[in-house]
């Protein structure tokens, strides 16, 4: 790769291959030229200097690369018409304009632009960011890093941190994934945290968010204790909009987003009317764009079981601190569900010294051991489905479950291709596997028939005696989010094909054949880039909007699913559409997998991480034995040899893929 103004760019041939489909208005000679015999593929470089400046771009080209191709590449990067560019070469003491059809000279001068740096659009009103959770704060950091200061961040809370850690988490909650790929300053240019544990607690993470927000200068841009009550979109009539676009040459018309802001006391959790409003007068502020990160889904899926009213113990959905886990100490717990939240609650109940836990579900979801999460997150080349399944087997063999038989796993007969599709994200951690192996947790696949005073009665006829029931069937989105953002349908991550309204919560479920991450921060690094790019370079939006590749999603009221709640497939398709139509974004993100590995291994070297996993395993094993687990604590199922074999297999997969081209 050659350097372009300090950045890495791929060869021009690859860039052209990633560009938009060839428009019909391309020069006839160029289109016909493509059909002729192959031209020279000898590699060369072309030094392009802007006339009258010191700015130089060195491009890797082929001997046969034409002036038109170079002009098209520059125009594509800057979002301008290639016809506005003139390429000049010097021969001896004379200058000559090169024709589009000529092979580009090795050194040329470019007229028609003043800089290779693309000019950003300037908005008349601030950009609004709603939410000071991980994603909202990260968006603010991205803006500040790129010298975008025209924004403000709103949150109804008095403290940064977001719904996940301020409301949903409890005192024993820990990060399920690893610190290396979950920290606020995750970026190719920022250092990793040095003063936090591998799986930070709620207290550590809330402190981390506050410290980073202060260190990176975010707090002066925040408006805490401020609830965004309503958004009104102000725009001209269709005729006025058409006239404006015609006059300006833009593919979008001016709109203003007026937010009604409500003062709060910082205590509300956002459920229904629980805003924490102070009663002080609301006020209105105009914004040029609105970005909303509503956080995790917070409304539990309600399901009434026959006979609940007869049960003599607590029944809870265990969300938003609605349940006191001290009530599980020494008790038999019935956890209804087998998703990520259910797996996390298993750990929480055992932290509070429950006597026995029964996880009752219609079908099991895949859970992810700690080593497998680390393995995926340190990869440069995503793991194939078969390798992902292979990496899980030491843990599943320990408990006698066959994950290949799970509903989520779709494989061919030889198991050489695998797609994993499940509605729940992976529950990540080792406690699930240890608790099942020691017998302090039993997983029961069955339908619930009814509940009596102290038992859960199953369709199979079995009666499970419990003292506490936790109904953990997953979560629904909040339709208030759709209403606030005026959503009719989602187009990718944007509302109603409006690039100035960006709305994203983490896509639900799993739908993949390759696995490159289980953590949040790498994805957020990409999300904040997406929205910023189109706000800075609005002309690029038309290419993405009109490409026909962006997935759509409207509200599904019959299953309590708002439009903004998208699944993993929708998220993947959106990223693919952006990458195929917006080369500048692809260029800025091309090395992120290397960044991911570097940060993961800097925080968690292989031997150290494996030792920490083993030590945690043994500590929980001792605790479970004290609690009365009927079986002994087994050795940790992952050894250094197993991990090294998995790492080698991933490298071998990458080599084979590269050899196939």
C-alpha cells in the first residue's frame, strides 16, 4: 500500500472494483476500452501534485491506468465531478494537458481542486446526540477527535453511563466480554485502560465512563438532567424542497429538528412516565441533525403462567433493580429462559449463594465460554462457523451437551459450513458450564404447564420445587423511541431515509457464518464513523440511499417490536451496503481488525488470560462446593495446548482463504 497524505490506501484497481456500478454516462471510449484485450498489469506509481500547492498524493497504479481512472478516483474521494479536474504533465520545458484516454504519466499536476482533504459540510445548528451511554459518549469523542465542535449531548440522568450500567446492572454485574474490546476510548489512536480488571464490575465501568468523559473533554458538551420530550421536523413544502435542491444542486433539502427539552432530577429510568421530571418549564432548541443511541432493550417480555397467583414466593422479571437478589440466598431458583440475560442471572443468583438453580426453557440457546469470546475478539480474520463450534466443544463436552443439535446451528452433512442463527445473543461466561457440570444448576428443556404454591409443573409431568421464579424471556424495545424520532420505517440505521436522523441500538440475536467479535466497542467505532461521514459529506448519501441494498424495517406491533429494533441480519446487510457504496468509509476502516487484535492482546496476553480464567473457575468451584454442589469442581476445560491449536487453525483458515483469492 502506498501512503496518501499519511493514510494507507489500497491499489487503484481494487478501489475501482469497490466503487459504484459503472454509470451509463461514462465516456463511450472508456466503456468500449473495458471490453478490449487486457492491458499491461505492470505495477507502477503515479505522483499527483495539486497545482500551486505542496500537496502530493502517491497512487499505486498499473502501467495501463488512464488519466480518466485517476481523475475518477480523486473525484470519488472528494465527492466531486471528475469533469471538473484537469491533469497536466511537464515535458522538458513545456506543459501539456493529458487527455482522459491517455495512460497517466508518472508525475502529473492536478488543477480544479485546492486540497486532497475533502471539505466538511457546516451545519447552521448543533447536532444533537441523545444518550450518554457507551455509544453516545463515543460519538462525542469521535466528533472531538475530528474537530467537530458543533454538537450537544442530552441525557435525562445526572450521571453518564447509560441504561445498561446505571439501571439494568446490579451490584454483582460484570462485563461478560473482555476489557480489551470493551472500553470507551477504544480507537486506533487511543491507549487501552491500564487500571481495570479483565471483566470490570458495574462500579468500575461507571467510574470509567465518567473519567474518560472528563479526560477527553466531553462533559462541556453534555446537558445532563435533560429529557428529550419531543422532536418536531420543520421543512418546506415539496415544491419548495424541489426548488431548493434544483438551485443548490444538492440531493437533499433543508430541515430543522426542534427538540422540546424537559428538566429532570436525574433519577428516572425512562420506563413509561418514570422520567424524573422536576416540573420546571420545558424549552425548545433547534438542531440540524439528531443522533439517538437508546441503549439496550429495557422492557421485559411479559408472559403470564397459569397458577402464578398461587405461588407463595417472589416472581420477578429481575430488571431495573426491581428485584432484591438477597431473596435468592439459600433458596431454590427457577430461571425461566435460556438467553443471555438468563445466563447472566444464573451467575447473579449463585453470587448471592442460591442453593440450587433450575433453568427451564423450550429450547437451549448457545452460550459462549470465556476463552471462545477472547479467541473471537483477538482474531484478525473472523473465525468460520465450524471453527467457532470446535472452539466451544471443550466446555460443552464437560457438561454432556451437543451444541451441534441446537436449533440455532445449521450445518451441512460434513459440518464444513455452519450458520448460527438464534434470537438471543450469546450468554458469555464460564459460570454456566461450571454450575451445570457440578450439578448446582440443571437445564430442563420442557414446556411449563402451571405453577402451584411451591412448584413449577411441566408438560412432561415433572414437578420442580422452587422458592423463587425469575421470568427471563428477553426484552422488547420501547415504542417511545419510535415516536420521539418520528419513525415510519428504518432504512439501515437511518430513519425514513433521512441521513440527519440516525437511530441504532445493538442488533438483536445472532445470524452469522463467520465470527469476528462478541464485544461492543469495535461495533460502536464503526457506527460513529457511519453517521459522521454522511453528515460531513451529504453528497455521498444519495449513493447509499439509492443503491437498493439498505434493509428496511417497520414496526411490528403484533409482536411488540418497534421499528428501531433491528436484528443481526439487518445490521450486517447495512454494513455491507455502506462498504460497497462508500469507499471512503471502507478505507478508514480497513485496518480495524488489526486494531482489535492489538488491543485485545495488549490487555489480555494468551497465557495471562488463560490463567485468569482458570483461577476464576476454581474460585467459583470452591464457592459452589460450599453451597452444596453434588459434584466436585472439574479442571478448567481449556489448556494452553488447546488454545494454541485453535489459534493455529484460525491462521490456517486465513491462509487457505487468501490462497483461493
